[in-house]
C-alpha cells in the first residue's frame, strides 16, 4: 500500500493506559508520541505527516489481538508500535503475520522467538540476563530466591536465570509465581518466605503493579538491600517512581538504558521530553526503545516513500540509529537489536547509579547459543557493593 501526498501515513499505537501494566506502557506511549511529534515537526515523511491511530488495550492480551485486527482491517494501518507483556505480543503476532503488517516491539523479553513481521528493539537474554547473573554472583553470592508474575515471560526468564546460576555453581533457594492482580498480602507472604530462607539475593520477574507491592513488602519486613538486594530485569525508573525511592534504594536492575546514561543524545532527548511533557517525568529502558524504534520507522518511510511492509523491513533490517543508550543496529538475520548492556543500582533520588556498562553494543542472541558474556567487555563504574 503506497501513501500519496494528500494522505497521511497511518501508524498504530497499542500501549495500555489502564490495567496492571499501565505505568510502564504509558511511558512507552509518551516516548512514541515524542518521536512522532519530532518527525512531523521535521517535515514528516517527505512532506507527509505521520497520523496516529491509538487504542487502550487495558493490559488484556485478548484486547491486543482484537485491536491489532481493528488497526489493520478497519483503520488501514500497516505498522503497529506496541505491547509490553509477552502474552500481549504473542496475541498480536498471529494477526500481523496473517495480514502482513509489522509490529515494532520495544520491550525486553525472554527470547527464543522470531517472526518476519516483528522487529524486536528490547533486550534479548544475552543483553541483560547474563550480565545480571555475572554481577550478582560475583558481588552477593550463589543462593538465589526467584519470584515472578504468573505468565510466560517470568517463567522463561527464571528458567534462563536458573540455567545461568546452575552453570556457575549456584542454587535456587525458592521459586514462586503470583497472579498479575495478586493482593498486598500475597507479597507479604513471599517477603516472609524470603526472610525465612535468607538467600544471597532475590531475582524478581514481577511486573506491573505487583512490582511496587513486592518491594514495599520487602521494606515492611525490614529486609536489607545492602546485603540481600532484589535484582531485576523489569524494575525501571517507572516502577521506582511508583513505589518511592525510599523503598527502591539499593536494589539492582540490568538494562540497556537508564535515564542516568551519560551520552550527549540522552541529555538532548531527555531535555526535550521533559520540556514538552513535564519536568517530573522519568524515562526508562522501555521508553527509550519505544522512542528510537519510532525514528527507525520514520527513516524507513522516508527512504521507501511507502508503508509497504516488505519494503520497510528491507530498510529497517540492518539499519542503525543514534539512540540515547548509544548507537543501535537492527540485526538483519534475526530482527533483534544490537544494544548496550548495563547494571545499575537505585539511589536515594530514584535514579540508577550505573555500576557496570558495556564498552560496545552487544549482538542479540535471542536463542542464547552462548551462555557466557563473551561480548560483555564491561567497564566498572562504581564496582561492587
């Protein structure tokens, strides 16, 4: 489908404004909005503006699938920006594959997947899980207590972390899963199990509102992050802001981007974002991926002059972009992204002090063929605890 000069290019946006993951997804939507405004203010796509069609899937996988179909069939959209949880991505993939549309997916995930109709701009396991396992074992010990939300991403991420820990001589002290809408008491029960078990650290794959409940339960039982922190792939600045810096301080996250990343591009984009939408807003790894993937699509539309998916993918696969985290590149072979792994610890302001970061971008290995951080080549900034 080609767009003409008197008709805007339509893009679809599927991020939840309500439901259990609305905080992080709202940040993804706002990052997408920022990038689209920048594209349009810069002349759009060869003089033609991007037009946004967006819906609120309310954190419901079934709604994602239904609204993806609506975007494609009723609204004439060929490119969809969206999805946070893996369950929502998996609801959309059959839709974009059936109707030959393109999903731009800006969220870290469990890997072990490929679709010719998806570009994955969040971290694969070799870009966050391996780094976190190495750091925690080196600095805290080998006994890990695992807790996650009850859906596919936490199960698969815990399986990967279990393999990484076991291969390095570690052991699991416990493994528990809670519903996405589990109440506060359920997290207090988990925190008590942690206290009774006394592991070296906790690996959390809890997402959404449960993240705040877990960390608050941990603090309520006066557990000490200095000696037994929660380590996570999913706890970002968005969740820290929800729970409060006093609750989050001292806990650790592995991510390819933190708001505190010291790059010229990050400072520029952060200033523009906060000037437009509010000084108090924070960014995060999913925000950043949502931002740069929108510009990748904008650049591809300019090059092709078309929203034909085959043409767009041909340009996007192999494309580079100067993102806030560093220059990223889409791997033409697997549709994942070269990214910059980092490990950070929450400080008293609710931001992350970066403890270690890669010296260069790391090639995505979504099937985790390598279980060692061969390309990690990190430099220590603050070192261990």
